[in-house]
C-alpha cells in the first residue's frame, strides 16, 4: 500500500480510469493467480468483495483504492563450469531446478528487487558446480553480468505487454522494479530459465 498522493505526484497511473487523487487515500496494489498459478489482474467482482471486507476495519475518513500492479515477465540466463567427474547435463538441470524454486512466484512480492548475488549463490550451492561465469552471448558494449535478466513481453507469446529495460534498471548488482508498483515473474520457467555448461575444471 502506498499514499495516493505519492503516485499522483510522480505522474503515475493518471491514464488509469480508476485514478482519483486523494491525499487521505491509500492505493492498494494487487494481483491474483490463474488456475496454473500465473499472475493475472483481479476482476472487479473480487475487488468489490475486498472493498466490502476492508470497509469493516477502516476509519470513516480513510479511503482505499484497489489497483492492479504491473507484471514484468523476465527470463534468466547463466553459464557455469562443472567440477570434473560430474555429469554436465545433470548439474545443469539441478541448477535450473534450483532457480525455478528460487523464482517461484509465491516467494515474490510487489516491488521486490532481484539481487543478482543471491541468484549466483543459489547456483553455487548446487552439487557439481565449480564456478559461474558470464554468459557468452551478452552485448560486449554493456556491463557484463553473471546473471542476465531480460524482459519478456508480448501477449501473442503469453507474456504481459509491459516493456521494461532490465539492463537500465540494474545498478550495483540489483535489478530494480519500475516506479509503478511492479512484480517480476518468470512465467515459463521451463523455457525462460536457460543455462549453459562452458566446460569442467
């Protein structure tokens, strides 16, 4: 929840048909799950039920506006060296499974940043991983990262239509969400988490 005037002052969401600046109001941003546990916007019927529930607990002068948060679909790319004697494919699959668990949407909150060092740590604890290195297909003109986070968008591919510059939003090893309340989602972990084994040492 954030103060309504904070969003209004930043010029955010003014095109939204629910935009009503009110210094006494709080904006409550929310999303729901569909039947396969992917993030979706909440329909108006559910919002009305939430309003009725909240009305029992708010003061008369308070106002709560229910709004949809933004969904930023992402992909994750990494590269590793395995320890000698370990099956490379098995180690890679364990790394991908570890990241699937780490990016499970029930563990993420609106406006939570992605701390790349934490993602690296998740990979390094996997048995058989010797080290993690920069993925080789990065743009050589940009800062190299051990973990590459990219925006995935397009309704035709099943993603949200929200475009977000994850490279520009990365500072000191942290991928920050947008000014508007946003949540990062790895929507299709089977294809959106990709790793590569560069060799063994």
